[in-house]
C-alpha cells in the first residue's frame, strides 16, 4: 500500500465515469418477498478515464514524457497489486464537516464527509485546515492526533453536547482494476488511452 499520488495530465477527456457500488445479499421467496442484507456500509468507488493525448516527446531535456510518466506509474504499481492516492477534482474537500457530538468520555472520532446526506468514512486525509470543538480551533498534536485511517483522537474528551467539526481535504485510495493496460500510438510520439479503470480499496 503506497502513498504515491496518481498523476494528472492535460489529455484527460470527457466523459469521466465515477460509479459507487454496494454489495447486497438478496434472498427471494416463492411468494416474491425479499430479505435483503447489506454487506457493505460504504461504497466501493470505480473510476473510468480516457486520455485523448499523451505526449512522448522530450522538449526540455529533462526526460519528461506524459506517456512514460503514466506507464511508469502503472508499472511501479505492478498493475492491480499496489494501491495509490487519487485527488478527485470534483470531490476532495469539506468545510466545517460535523464529526460528531461529545459525551464527556469519548476521545476518538472518525473523519467523514457528507455527500448529499450520506455520511461516508474518510480514511485518507490529505490536509487538515482546522479541527474545532464548539467552534474553538484545536491544535495538532497538543490537543489531538490523527491516524493513517482518519481517526481523530483528542487528548481530552470533548464535553457532553460539544460539537466537533473539521475542514479538511482527502484522497481516494485506489488501485488499477486490471493487471493490464492498453496504450495506443495514433501519431508519431502521440499516444492515447481509450479506457483506464480504477477501483477504490479500504485500508
């Protein structure tokens, strides 16, 4: 599990597909009645990208190449083996997100984000702008620490009925969905990727 950041390139085109998936066990009786059991509290996210152009020329003598950077990233991950971090341009931060309410004894709270009324666990925090208890900003690590899975632990438990909020940015932890990836050269030194599929993984 690496903390490498998925690179961005100018050739990324529309459409970008983003798909949340759940896992529901459904048992149907002869009468048509169903018993449904959810096996996943948080969704697994799937992304699908298309790159219309990846330049493989060396214009500044530094060895920079969009194609080689992307292919190299895929090779370093060994296909679907290793995970990495991805910043979704349209979904990467929250402001004054409620993390819970104090009860005078609980010290640990999970980072979450509210997406259209659905609270989803955030494990991969990028940067924290602030953590507040009843509107008062706290200091890391004097007042709290944060784990690699997005758990905030306060040195002193927030008082009963105290509101805990945070403004922060976050990553999606993804891996390549397949062990192979096709790159197509359509002109000299110009390449494209018609379909690149990524899928989220849990820490």
